[in-house]
C-alpha cells in the first residue's frame, strides 16, 4: 500500500505542469498548505498513460478513485494538455453536477505525478457486465442506456462534447447508478469556431500545434465509436456524441461494438461505408433506434429529446428513472447459458456435428441463428488474408467520396 502525504496544493497548479515545482516569492499568499493523506490500494483501471487506484482518504474517511499520470510520460507523449483539459472540463461539469456524471473531487501534484481524484464507483465499468450476447436482463440494459442519455444531455447543456462515449467509460456506483466519466478528450464547443470563409480539410482550425508539430484536432476517440465526420477530422458537434451513443446502444445490447475490423484503418472504412450487421436476436425497437441514429449526415441524426420519445423508451419515465431499482443479478435462460458457454470456448469455426448437438440440446431456431451469426462475425472481424480485397474496394470508391471528404 502506497501513502501520499504532505502534498502542497497550489490554486491553479495544473495550469502549467512543466512549472509545477517552481515557487515564487508570494507562494505563501497563493498556496493553501494542506496535509493530504491518501492511501493508494489496488489498481482498478489503466489508460494509455495513466493508472487509476482505489484510494482511502484518511481525512474524509471515504474511498475514492485516484487517477495518476506521470509528468515525464505526459511530456514525452505531448499529452500535458489532455490532463489539463480533463481537470477544466471536470470543474465545469461539477457546477452544479449531475447524478449520472462522474464527479471530480480534487486535483493535486507532486514532483513526479499529477493526481485527479474522482468519486469511487464500486461496481466498476458497465463494459464488465456485458456478455458475449449483450447485457442481461434487457430491462436493466434499457435503464442504463436511459441514464447514459441523461448524462449526455447534461454535458451538452454545458456546451461540452464528450467524444469518447462507450460502455468502457460508463461506471456503476455503489447504488448501481450509471455515471459517465473519462473526460480527457472532451471538448468545449466554444473553442471550435473557425474564422475562415473557406474551411476545408487542410484548414488550420482542424489541427493543433504541439511543439511545432501538427496533430488532428477532431480525429479523437475510439474508432469503433467515432462518427464519420470525426474520422474525416471535421469540426465536431453534439451530433458526434449522438452517433457514439447509438454505437453504445448496439454494444450494450449485442455484446460487441458495431464496427470491428482487424485494423484501425478498416474500422474507419467500415464506419464511412456504414457496414452494419445486426444479430438476429437484437431487439426490434432498439434496432430501429440505432438505425435512426447512425446516419452519415450529422444533421439527419435525432436530438436527445427525439431519442427520449422513441418507441424503444416508451416505458421509461426519464423524470423518475432513478427511483427504479436496478438488480445486480443477471438472470439467464438455459439457452443464454449455452450460448455463453459456446462463445467462451469458441476457437475457430464450429463443425456441423457440433451445431447438430447444440440443436438437440437447445432446440431454439433463434439461438442457432445467433450462433451462426457469431461464427461469421468472428471470421469477418478477425485477422484474415482477404482484407486486401476490402482495402482495394474502398480505394475504388475513393473518387466517389473525395468531394465529400473535402467538405
């Protein structure tokens, strides 16, 4: 167990990580000297450059989640701005805060690391509870999707776009309330305005200058959940989050992201080509909802109010959603248990004899359809020698999409 003690906190200390250890003559006037005692226990999460610890605050007596980012790594990968952005976005969302948005508690530094303390979510990530054939029971899944929609509505009311909505960034608190977190790539829309009269693909507004190097400003997030305009590095709007929300609905109810491929490039190709294939047991109304959301044109996607009024959510009272008890127990049918066992033990394509035996044990046509669907999906998404054909096909379509890319 690691103990962090006697940390000197400075108001606005994260404004410049590189100068974090410097002091001025008026430091006594600007610093608030507080003894901070955090006992860091086990690691409960990891990121590209961060680790998240379960920690005990000896002052408040509460368990919290502490994200630790090493300063040297942040500088080496030019990610200082990301951690600063996460702090600033968190402070904005804290005012007044929302029950479905992860609350930032405090931030502080020492000589080696930057620390961000969040409320602790005892049940971890929503992603952990999604089985190979989706989250069960479906009613609980629907409640979580409704709570996620309220979280997105709140951050949009703050003029903030999350840019990385997915089940892995949704956390479950001690009372099983969903909380949207991980705002490291979130963006305030007030900072995205372009003054150019001819804003195109090469416009300076679409790039960040980091130590003399240009970086895409809007190609941010997880490719399987990124909107087409984000993949094209076009200016972001609230519609990008709506797209990611639709992808998350697919992920929660099916058990996997909607656009998977052996490489990031092919993922982007499939997003741009809108290659979407639903499992045979995907709920009909949910399928209609996802199709209404996943539109290439961001202006054709529904608003949050329109999603609330969709037939899929007709039995959800968004005003009193937090009053409905959410059980942590997932009651599975015999068919679902058999499918779970099949998907866990899958090591290649099933033989005809194996499927025949499954048919005798389950005797459910829909289950067999789903099993065959998963076989074909794994072949389609996994490493294979025929990916060049898809690459060539996409290149052939380049001329048709060039004009669209330059918009």
